[in-house]
C-alpha cells in the first residue's frame, strides 16, 4: 500500500506529534497505551517524523494523557450506555478503536477537513462512528449531531491552541446544545503555555499556543453550567514516572514540591446538566 503524503502546517501538523508519541510508546515493551492503530499509521504516512524531535519521556507523558482520557470516557459510557461522544480535534487518534464503545453510543470524530480526509484513508470505517470535517469553531457542524442524549466531550490537546474567547464560546455552545454531559481535557497553566511554546516539536510545527488555566474553578465562573468533578496532575502516577529517565524523575520530584510547577499540567473533568 503506497505511503500517504501530507501537506499540513501549524496546529494542523501538531496531531502528528501526538500520533508519533503514541505509536512509539506503544512499541515499548512496557507500553501503557498499546495503540496498534497509531503504530501502523506512522508506517503508512510519508513524513519525516524524526524532525519533530519527540524525546522518550514526553512519549510516555502523552500516552498517559491519552489513557486518562480513555478511562474517563469509558467510565462515562459504562454509566451512560445510550449516549453521544464528541471527540473534538481528533487528529489521527484511535480512541474509538481502543475503547470499542457499544453500538448504542453515537461517536463523532471532528477535525479539519484535510485531517478527516487523511483519517478516512488510514483507518477503517466503524459502525456508530461518524467523521466530521470542520473547524470546531464553525458551530454549523453541530446541527448534524443529535442532541437528545447525554454527551461526553473529549478535547485532548485542543484547547491550548484556541484563544480564550474561542474556548468560552465553544463551551457555551456545547453546554447549551446538549441537555447534560461531561467535558474532559488537558489543561495547562499560563506558565506552562509559555514553556510549551519553547518545546522543539511545537516550534518545528510552527503552532501557536494561547489558552491557559491556572485555577480549574475559574472555568466554572466563566461557563456557569460547568462543574469540576475531577482534577489529576500529570505527576501523580508513580508507575509511569518510573519509566522515565532519571533527570526527568528528579525534575518531577522537584516540581511536586513547588505549587506553581505542580499545577503546570492537569487533566480536568467537568460535568453539566442533570447528571
């Protein structure tokens, strides 16, 4: 099968960072994610992944992020078997294949049209999963999504690339459209956003990071329907930290003792409506 050529830039290219990280972590003997679809996909894409310069430890960190959001999504599905899942900014993430939700769950993968076109060429069709090619900020696509059931909204690696007013408008729209649901995403402090802008993969892609959140409760004030129900730090999993190199482990140990650094990156779960 011929390799798929791609021509993306900026934030559209950043999905290759997470795809490559998940694929390479899945090839490790002690893999957390075991994402066979990602591992196969990078073999079918004509792209110089080495130029992204994704080190070993961030691969583990990105796999951990995906696994936490996978687990939260599965918990939602397990308690709400008739539901809708919105995977916003899905890129080439294979979450729907990793979780294998029941047919009673209507799953929607949403991303830019060119990303969705590539996704169609790389991944098989799956019953109950619909692909929508559109910017998440173009709310017109939402009219194609049924609104009568509770929704799980996943925004992995998406919101930092939006500006504050865009994040709030998106969340206001979603919480008004659906009667109830949950929202899961990775949130970074404003300091973390400044540091991430310096990361080699982000600089290579030429992407721009904007939105940071220092206090998860501030989002409750900005989008009143949202209520925080879970907050996890990326520094809380000893088993995954033990897989990282000793300089990273020492850095994490130091960060755990400094509040401003401990909250650089977190995984946040909010709820809205009658749930």
